[in-house]
């Protein structure tokens, strides 16, 4: 969701290669756990949008810390440098995440996942 994904289709086409049945199960569990809610899109009632609940947005600090840890300890693509820059502005980033959630601003915090870059890094063992 920090990459701006809101619909099942967006998550499915994110480039991370999650099987549809696994994705559906994970979204269902997150909903059952009160982390996300499912809302019908106002302009097209057939489309469902996933949105973090207050309980879910409270996980932002924990997830940011995990992203920072991963960027420090794992070789990855250029988004790692963006995450490390976030570490220096942690409180401002968390405030911006909460603002975007409150105002329903869909602007991604992180760039879209680059599956080609991820495959290339995996191939060369970085």
C-alpha cells in the first residue's frame, strides 16, 4: 500500500509474483485481523479498494523500521537508498504517511516495485 496499490488487480500486477490464491488469502487475513478494510469504489461499485484501518496505519512505524533494517543489511536496488534517506527523516515520513491515509491521498510513499531490476539483482547474487 505504500506503493499506491489499492485494488486486487494492482497488487496482482505489482511484479512481486504472488499467486492469486495466496494474495486473496493474505488480503482476507488482513481484513479479518482488522488491518485493512474493503471499500467499494465510488465511481465503479464493482471495484473494491483495500484501505488500511487505524490499526493498520499504526503499523507504519514498525514497517518503516523493517524497511530501514533491510536496506542496511541486504543488498538491493536503488529504492534502498531512498529508504535509508527516510531513516534520517523518520518522524516526518511517518507524519506524511498518516496525513496521506487520513486525506485518502493515493500518492505512493515508495516507488513501484521494479521486477526486472529485482530479477537482475537475484541473477547476479546481489
